[in-house]
C-alpha cells in the first residue's frame, strides 16, 4: 500500500473509521495518563506565568474589555424588560430555593467581616448624627419650655431668644452650652455602643434560631433584584468603570508578577494541584464526577476533527510518503 492510498483511508470521517479509531486510541491514552504527566508542575508554573504576562503585556486587553462592556451596556439599554422577565422560571426557582435554605454563619466570622474600621466609622457617623439631632429636638431649652406654655408665653420666650440684650444673650448661652454638652455626651454614648451594635448585628445573622428570618431577607433581596430593569443594569455597568478597574488590576498584577514573591505563589498553586490530583488519571477524575462519557464523546469529536486537519494536509502526505519509502 502506498502513502496516497493510506492517506485516503485515514481521511475517512465515518464513525468507526480509521480516523475515528485513531481519535479513540489517542483519547484513551490521555484518559489513562496521570494528571501530573499531562500538566507537569514546572509546565503549570510556566503556563500560569506566561498567561498572566501575556495578558498584562497585551495593549488590546483594556480596550477590548471596554468595547465588550460598551456593547453589553448598549444591548441592555435597548431592552426595557425587568430581570424577572429575562430569567427563566426554572432558574428563578432554583436561586430562590437556594437562598431560602436556612444558614447560620459563625458569629466570629461575621464579626471579622463587618467590624472593620471603615464600616465602624460609617455606622458611628450615622448613629452620632441621629442621636444628636434627636437630642437637640427634645432638650433644647427654648423648645422644651415653649411646649408647656401658652401662646403669649411662647411669644415672650421666642422674643427673649431673639433679643441682643442680657436676656437674649443668657438664653443663647444656655442653649449653646446644652448643645455642646449634648454633642459630647452623644459621642461618648455612640462610642460606648459601637461594640454592642456590631455584636447584635452578628447575633442576628449567626443565631440559628433566626436562620429562617435570614433566609426570608435573602429571598426578599433577590425579589428586589428581579425588579431591576435592563436599562438600570446598563447604567450600573457603565458606572462600574470596568475598563478603569481592569487597568488598575493590570498595573497591580504587573508589579506583582515582576516581584520574587510571584514565583513562590505560582509554584505553590501548581504544587497544590499536583499533590491533590496529580497521581490520579484523568479517567478517574472524570468517572468520580460522572462526566467520563460526556467528555469521551466531546473529546473524540474534537480529536477527530483535529486529526482530520492534520491528515488532510499536504505536509502530512509528504511526511507519510517519506516514512514509507524504504
């Protein structure tokens, strides 16, 4: 048999044909290979580094992302539907069922997440403003006295407060001092209450007895999200400044990948992957996940298509002819 005849036979794309059989043999060899041989640790490190560096050095990365976001925003802007109308009923039911499952995180974990300096400062400011405003309303000398007086008496008090003489100055001084004392006490009260506030927040989230209420809150939040319209999502997508964020991420990664620390991290990632799954074959991993048959089918089709490209190329025919010559 000459090389041309053999090449013609190999090019047969039918199921069970020579090309299909070759794809099957290749796939079996790959499936029975340990993962560490398919992706050796040193190769994984190089692949991670090259992949990150390639993206960082690409001038098209950020503009491409910007175009992608712009296209997505334009598409959303032209769709007036709510997210509720876009999502399928099955997907909504699945997400809602997941959110409604009772879950109580560890209290220490919750405190670690929420009790951070910026969050503490935000809540402190809100509480302080609320307490101070409320205190001024109920303890102001003029307001407090006037509430218990008749119309003429209230008029006299207001007139006294407005006067620039001794009586007016006295009322103003008393009012100012009360406000200063109130603000001082309010600061002390809020600072003393902060730990209790965060503790109660953590208790409300992590208490197993309130897991049902927490699930209701998550479900209610999801219902609120479903009410968002596509144009609203488009505006938020634009406000995110994804391209700007991508540039910040790229610059940060660029500095990190150039540092000695990156090599150690990449090696650790590759080593963990190798230690955890490296000794097992790809077949074992896929069987365990129930995906062996699925990936056999996909893999055979992909390999057969790729092999057809190789076998059908003139270079392959020339190579095979050279091999078969005595």
